[in-house]
C-alpha cells in the first residue's frame, strides 16, 4: 500500500474511539510470528478488525507494554482495560484483547477431535526410581572344588 493510500485510510479510521488524536501510529502493525499470512488471511479477524489492528496496532502495543503514556481519555481507558480494571467497551479494546488471546497460542485440533494445547514445560521433572534386585537375576554357578 502506498504512503498516500495509507494516510487516506488512516484518516478514515482515526475517529473510531471518538478522538482524532487517539491511537496514532505512523506505520502498520504486523505479527509475522503468530500471523505469518497477515491478520486478514488468518481467518480470525474480520476485514475491518484486521485493518484497524494494522493501523493502530503499534500505538496499542506501546500503550499495553507501558512504552508510551496515554494522551487522551480513550487511551487511558484502553490501559485500564488491559490491566483488567474495567470491561472493554470500544471496538479497538475488543480487537486488542482478541488479538492477545489469539497470539498467546491457538489450540490445535487433531483429526480425532482431541484438543492439544500449546506445550508447557513441566516445573519439576520426576525422578527415575529403579528398584532392581540384582541377586535374583544372576544365577550362581557352583565354584570348582580344589583337588589336592
């Protein structure tokens, strides 16, 4: 997408939360690790959700990670939603929570219908216990007697 069309698309979606200065980002947001084919082609987001995530994702990510401070009331509310203090009410808040849920790991559905969740490392490895009685396994041969 050219810079001109990016800026035109950005102008049309700046007022999603009511404030033109909220969630301003100067480059598109992509997550190639979790969505290698893009948000639109992943099948998890609608085209509108994918477009808003690409346009405002960097701003939302920086706010969620605490790299930038909220400037507007919408951004302050977004930070409170991320902290879990209030329920999401705006479209961008809902999209970001959906993205975070999906980015943490998608369940894998096997052919037989069982759900395999992403692998987790066990906290403590079990110790191997071997209780083997060696004497039972070995048969003693009679010792040769000394002939004098």
